[in-house]
C-alpha cells in the first residue's frame, strides 16, 4: 500500500503555529506547541516560515541507530512509528534525523505518525500550506517546486525580471 504524503508549501505559511497547537492538543492533550510533532521553523530575515515534521522516509535514517529496535516502519501503512514500550529515551534517533523531525521532550522523543492516517495539521491549516496527498500527487507538487526553483535561479543568473517565474506559475 502506498502511504499518502504530507506536502508543505512554505510560501503559503504565515507562521500562525495553529498546526503546532492542533498537533499538541491531539497527541498530548495539552495546548503547548513545544510538545508538538510539527515545528514551524522561522527565518525572520527572509520573512519565511517552514513547517517541519517527519517525512516518513523510504529508508528512515532514524531506525538503524535505535539500540532496542523501538522505531519500526508499519508494513501496512508505511508510517514509521516509535514503540514507547521499547523506547529507552537515548535520543539516538533524534541525532540521526537529517530534518530534525524527531522532537526531544523532557519525558520522551516524539515524531509525526500522521495522526493514524488523519493528520490534524492538514485539517486546521488555514492557508492550506500543509496538504495530505497521494504519493503520485506529492511527486508532481514537489517536481513543480523543483522546476520553479531552477527557473528562478536561471532567471537571476541571466538578469531576467523578478516576475518572470511568476508568469510561469500562472
């Protein structure tokens, strides 16, 4: 079974952090964004906000470092989960994640598990910055993003007007 993927469009994110509050409420039963499985990274100098969460990698780098095999990929859903009955809290998985998507809390480590197939951050994102798409749809959205970035870089290299990439998007 192909797992739907979270697709993030940082240009749409306003930094409201509603996704963080929703996640913490759903998973931890407390309105405390620091206990969220999604974190909004802020780049104030660029005015950019980027939600970061577990990308459910095909070959998750967080799995091999776990000394007790507490992190496993569900064969039915494709979601990588932490088994808290086995987890010893060594944080090796957090250190191995290249996206800093495993969050270290005082009492445990947490990561996005797609809210058991019903991601709450997607439901409550007002700007639709966070979407839940089939792998096919996610591939095409990401491919379009890569093309847009490449075209913008090419345009700047050749001194084209800044609005040229916008014409391509329409």
